[in-house]
C-alpha cells in the first residue's frame, strides 16, 4: 500500500486527536505511551489545534502522518526538539500505526520523514535522534534497531507502572535509517 507522508495541517486537528485517541485505546500499542486515554480525551481543543498548527508551520512538535490512497490515516510519529540536552537532539514520540496498516512499511516511511526532518534542522543542528521503548515492546525495539538505533544504557521507570522500564535508544547523525 502506498502512503503520502506529510505534516498534519492546522484544520486537521480533530483527525489528529482521533488518531491519538485510537493509539491510546489500542491494547497492543498502549504500552508504548506514557499518557492514558482518559488524559488525552480530557485535553482541550486548543491543545490539538496548536499541535496541528505547529506541524503545518514546520515547527516542533512536528507530527507526520501516513495518508492512504483512500484518505485514511494509517499512522503517525511526533518529533520534539530538545535543546536543553548536552547534544542537540530530536525526540520521537507518539509513534503509532493502526493495526490494519502494520507490516505495510508505513512505520519505516514515517521514520524516514521524521529523521529526515530532524537532520534538516538548521537551528539547532541536531546530532542525534532519540526515543524510549518499553521493555515489553519487543516488536518496536526490533524495528528501531533495524533502523540503526542503539541503546545508550539509560533507563527510566514507566510513569504508568513504576515496576516497568523504558530504555533510551539513539540514532546518531550519519548512522543508518
């Protein structure tokens, strides 16, 4: 299946909200998110409008979606810019592919767009892209590693379950992806 990978447009904020809520309701995907469905559903419209507007303007948080030929959205990835770290970097969050689009190559296309956008930033000049993966999300971790992401050794407790861990993975400029 072919997709058009593009930033969300400002007027599409309701579709962005719906896709995020679908991700948080997905029993397979929800382990990957720190936010709960209830928290996201309670967010004001202004938050979704601002996120969509930022993407259309080409500034972070940048949300890329994969649009199928029928106009449906198969998935998304959000890129944050982090300048308070020792190395300028972007942070990929909100990675989601709807069940019926999994295994189609959409995730790889979304990552190509997000990483390409990251490397294309002039200010800050990003040296690495990072993400966190839940210890129980082996499929996602294998995908990230296939793209060239490697563990840094940093771990963090899952905000929804302090007994569970998330691991930081990074892709440095010039590595695969």
